[in-house]
C-alpha cells in the first residue's frame, strides 16, 4: 500500500505505468463518437405509440391541473373563512 500525498488517501501500488490522457481534441472526438453510438440505440415510436404517449401526457397534465385548481379553491376558502372577506360586515 502506498499513501497518495495530495489528499492523504491510501491506494494500492501498481507497477503498471499510467495511461496517457488523450489530448483535448481526441477527447472531443471520443465524445462525439459515443454520442452517435448512443443515438443509434434510440428506437423511434410508431404512430400509434406516439398517439398513446401524447394522450397519456395530456391526461396527466389535465389531472394535475385539476388537483392544483382544487387546492387553490380550498386554500382561498380557508383563508376567507379564517380572515373573513375584506370590508364584509
């Protein structure tokens, strides 16, 4: 075991020479190749799947809007009940 001086961590000693870090432009090229490799894995949905996904998303948004609207009405009613309406008798 060897102690790493900069931060005091203990690491295993290795007789292997360190791999040389690629230069800036090589790292950009590697990144772009990896991006294209990941994009090749993407599966495009069919027309029917796209329609289903869209309807599910819109349905979720409508349900969440209804919940937020209901909570807003409830809180307005509670505030009016606790503090009363301004100028009311």
